[in-house]
C-alpha cells in the first residue's frame, strides 16, 4: 500500500492516537454531580473508583465522571526499528552471527503467535527503514504493510518552513526567512532524495556553517542553508590538517594503541 510523502513515521503515530481518541470519546459518557462542601475549596483531585472504566474528578464542589463502557478493550504495542528484533534469518549467517540472533527471531515469532492466540485485542504497530532486513516469517504475519515515500519538493519546503518558523520564535529576526517561500523552495530543490529527518537537520547544519552564526543564530541566511544543502547537511573542516590521535593523546601507553595510532 503506497502512501503520499509524509514528514516522518511519527505522523502515522499521531493519526493512530487521534483515531483511538475519537473512538474513545464516541463511547464515553460525561456526568456532573454536586458533592459535599469539603471539596469546594477549588482543589482539583482525581478520586479513586472501583470501576476501571470510569475516571472521577472533583473540582469546585462538583464531581465530574467520565465513563467508557468496557466493550472491546484493546492495546496498541508500538515497536520502532523492528528489524532489530526480527532479523532476516536467511541473511544472518551462522559463521558471522551468533546463534542467539536466530533464536531471538524465533522467540519473536513464538511471542507474537502466543499473543495473537490469547490476546486478540492487542494490535502491533511496527516501523522500519530497512524492510529488506526483516524476516520473511514476520512480514507474513502482518495484516497491513504501508510504504512511505521520501518527501517530495513541496513537503521538503514545508518542513524547512516549519523549522525556520520554530527558530523565529526564539530569534524573531529570522521571521523573514520563514516567510520567503520562493527561496525556501530553491533550497528544497537541493534536497531531493532526502528523508524527513535529514531535511529537519539541515537548518541545524546551516547554523554551523559559520562561527558567527553559531554564536548568534539571528544571522542565519539562505546562503548558509544552500551551503549546508550542497554539503548534504554536513560541515567542512576549514582549518589545517587535523592532528593525529598520537598528537592529541601523547601519554597513552603503546599497548593500548591501535595499529594505525602507532
């Protein structure tokens, strides 16, 4: 299932949370009743209740009760970077990988099957940037697989605009940059093929292009952003040759050095 470009996988989590909240409140009832004056002092407090599907709050002499019928309760389990758990066993050689790698994947499969059999109301949501590294048996258990494309030029421009707007809250001098959509689009064109995380970090890389900007982010310019984009979000060393580790740490015993440090 192919989806339009999004900022990041976190957008999926937000959508799931909003959907869960909508379902929650669609089943909820809310009532208010007066209570004795001892709690009319304005203190907000959560009262204990024997009903696990009810939340009771007292405030200013009133008790507010949020009740949700315990119908079809469910639990969502989120596993980020699932390839760390369900390693593709056909790619994990016994010669180069410990047998524990294979056993760990076996344990994940057994655990999922056990939960599916005993707890059908549990929903697993997993994410990965390396789908080819996930075991085929794990993929076969998935009811739905969503592939998120890399952000297009318009989405990249939106990410840059939001990042600059966040900086402008702290440094108002940057507000004109966040509103210059033409130049933002130009910088976005230099970021084709980047993922959302790389694009968000571009602004931070731009702040590190010049020492004076690092000291005072209000001096950030579009030339800094373009320069950081040309370096793919990196920073070039502008000084002389970097010192060797031996020059940096002359007192390290020889037996503790690596061969390339001698």
